[in-house]
C-alpha cells in the first residue's frame, strides 16, 4: 500500500495574506510544515500542491517536491485530487500547510484504519477530539461531528449537534480536526461530483462525501494542532519553536 502526504498550499489568505511564506525560526512556515511531514517517516513521498510560484520555488529550491495546480479550486480536496489523479498511490493524507508542528501519532492512527480495513469499507478517515467547554461547543468556527456506534461520521455542522434538549443523557460533543486520509478513488470521485445544498450551506467540503454516500471513519484524539491563521498565531508558533529547539 503506497501512502503519500499532500500539503495544499494557497498563497492568498483572507485573515493572514502570505502566511505560508512568513519566517518561522529561519525557515518559512510552508517549509517547516513540509519538513515536519517528511520527518514523520510515515509516508512514501510528500508533496506540496500550490497555486503560487513563490511557494513552488520555495519547496523545490530546498530539495522538496511540489506540484503546481492547473485549475482554480473551491476546496483543498479538489486541489489534492487534481494533483494525485495520475499518481500511482493508494492512500493520500491531507496535511495542512499552516500547521508546522505535526504530531505523527494521530496520523499513524489514521493510517492504521486503512491497514485494518481489509474489506475496503472506509473511504476516508479523519480526526475528532472531545470538547466540553460550552463556549467551544457553541462556536461556529469549531466544526462538530456526530458518529454512529462504529465511529463512522453521520453529520458535520457548525451548529451544536446534537441539540441538548435533554442534558443528562451522557452526550459527548466532538470537534472535527480537519486532517484527512483518503483512498485515492474517494478523492477522484469527489473531484467529479457537484457541490450540493448541505455543503453549500455549511461551507464544509466533507459534507459532499457524505451526501454522495462515502464513509468517513472518525478517530478520537487528544492532540490539538497549532495552526497559523493570524499574526498572533505566528508569534505563538515562534515561541513554541524556541521552546522545542
């Protein structure tokens, strides 16, 4: 089973333009992320896929592998699907370009899902963590997921799901962590399918998979990644890096 990591890397960002090219301890954010993915030792190959010549040159000039997007894309899945369409791979892991402190343990757990899935019942695997703070639960920026008894995703939403009409029934709330491992065919299928109303309403691409019958196995984790979405996040990442090294 050939396993690769793909890092979708857009240059533009609404909240923090050019964040992937910002300095983080003497290297750019995207280079830190790429090297962290390599150092996980979980993947046969690691690629950055980007719409930016700057990002492409940053990776290639430092000995890495990068792919230029040919088309404009609405989502990370679309960008990755285009990149891997003609690659001979089985499993594709989506690593976020703005998360340079990659933790190998939850990624290994995602890959273990496919190694055990001998009947090929899983199309995607992704991560979730339990949240108990009411503010976190109600925050629409925290995407929630509900699962069945086998931890297959039933629905994702920015709203509170399930709705707590009765509070004393042992309901657990899970935040979706947007790290995915895909079977290649699931990505290719996604690429050819139209956006439907649920995805359009919630602005959550994972709903397209569910709307078209794909099965997403969720893996519970306690890992919380450090993403860089703002200037303040970058400063925290710099402090974290100084502690690590």
